[in-house]
């Protein structure tokens, strides 16, 4: 897994200067290590892997700390990596000073991701308008290509 710089305190995240960047520029700066990745990514052991206009890719490996009482990856881990990929696909299509937040998302878990398996969440934004953005994603095993989960989201565009 490629190392990214993760925010450890609020001071590690960009301030008002982020309003001078498009969403795609912000994400590209994260990939280049110029901006710290959000702390949730470090906590959940996933990271932004690639980004282009309308598309975002995250990779991650669920660890034992993300397991449920049944001994499998907790549904919240699937939700976190898929929500991140889908929201970033939408973010990549936002302009300078435009912000967004997840309004709702849905996850369909197909099969459990085994501990230690690297997976990839690939998301494409199908719509980013004045008020909302919509994206879908698939979570697949990096080595085996198997589908582990799918997701869909609607994000709400908010003023800066």
C-alpha cells in the first residue's frame, strides 16, 4: 500500500486556501502529499489511490480492529471506503470554493472481505449539478477481482 500523509490534528488539514482549489485540484494535492489525507482514512486503513475528473479510486485492507463480533469485516468499514470513493468522485467535479457533504448512501455487501485482503473501491460520478451529486461504486479484490460490495450515494452541495 502506498503511504499517504494523514491528518493527526485539525491544523494538519488545509484552511481557507482550499476554497481556491477545485475539488480535483484538492484531491490531486492529497495524492501528491501536499495536503494531508483525512484522519478517517488512516483510522480505517484505506487511502485515495487515483483520481480524475468524475472518478475516484480507493484501496484498503480491513484489519482485525474493523471486525464485528461474528469475526468478519464490519459493515461500517465497507460503508466508509465506499462513501469516501463515491464522495471523492463527486468532489472531483466541483469548482473552486464549492463544498459538499454526503446526504445518503446505500451499501450492498455481497461477501465478506477477509482480514488482510486488499480491495479497491472504484467510483464514478454520474451527475453533479447545482444542488446534488450522484455516484456509484464497486468494491473488488485487487488480486482476485471478485465483487465484495456495491454502493450508491447522493451528496448535497453546500455553500462555502
